[in-house]
């Protein structure tokens, strides 16, 4: 796929050591980079934040690659161990870099953890962590902050204001950026009585990510 080509969305199956994964490409005209984002342990690429990014960013010259891990492609309901998730992601990487553009690695929840753990070794240009699960709900002592702080590349966290896996104020200081989506939960849903709608929450999210990517490439 040429960086300057405008093509229709397409899917690509990729063999990895963890099984067959799938990429849904949402290409941009005159693309300047690829944002590769994967789903969490409890859902797929239909997640509202991933879909919002896929709809908004191609107009900003960012090709979006929505990544489905092998376990999801195989129709399984439970995600495998983190090591297996990392194996699947590493196996996908050559396909993600094939367009010849810088690749920003990202994902939501478990997918964000994968991107953080593998960014440095794979040569990711940056990391986008959506709904990073800083700790299991109600167990702040079981922190995963080391994964976030150890990316070794520019990193942006976008977190719901009432995410039980880690509210924005719980995050440790570091070189990463942090954007709060007020009132949003782990899936970026907001209460009906909140002073902003889900659509407005997604506009906030996509706007923040687009602005950050403008500074990446």
C-alpha cells in the first residue's frame, strides 16, 4: 500500500505464532503514519473509541489499522495470557510496517498494555494507551505502572474520569501525556445525566489524539 494511495477499507489476515490475526485497514490519502490499535480482553474492534479513531483520523493523513488478536479471530471468549498476546502483536508487526510509514502502536485496555510492553523492541514511533488498566478494579496495590512508564517512546494515555481500572488522578508522574475524558468509564460511556454526551466524549478523545499525532509526524 503506497503512502500516497487512496484505497477502500480492506482486511488482511496475518499468520502469527499465536494463530491467525486480522487487520482492518482504514487508509488515508498521502498518509504520514500508521496508527495500529487493538482491542481489549472483553471486546473487539467495534469498541466506540477504536471506531471513532478509525472514522476521524484518515482525514488527518493517518492510516488506521484496527487489529484483531488471534484469539478473537478464532471466536474464543477469553483472552490468553499476556505473553501470548505479545506474541500475536509481534507477529503482526511486519504487516503493519509494510506501508513504509512510521507506526504508532496502540490499543485499549489489554491492547494498550501489549503496545506498551513491546514498543521499544519493535521500534514503534510512539504509543497510544486508551483506557490503560493501571490496576484491577478495587486493587490499586496491583499496579501495572511499570509497563506504562517503560515504553521508551512518546506515550499518550487517554483515560475516563471514572474508570475503575485507574482514574486519571491515580496515574504516577512520568514522561507520558494524560488526557481525561470527564465522566467516562472504562469503555468511554458516560452517564445520561452527565454534562456531555457520548458523541462529545468521542470528539474530545479523537481531537486529543489527532493533536498529539500532529506532533509525532
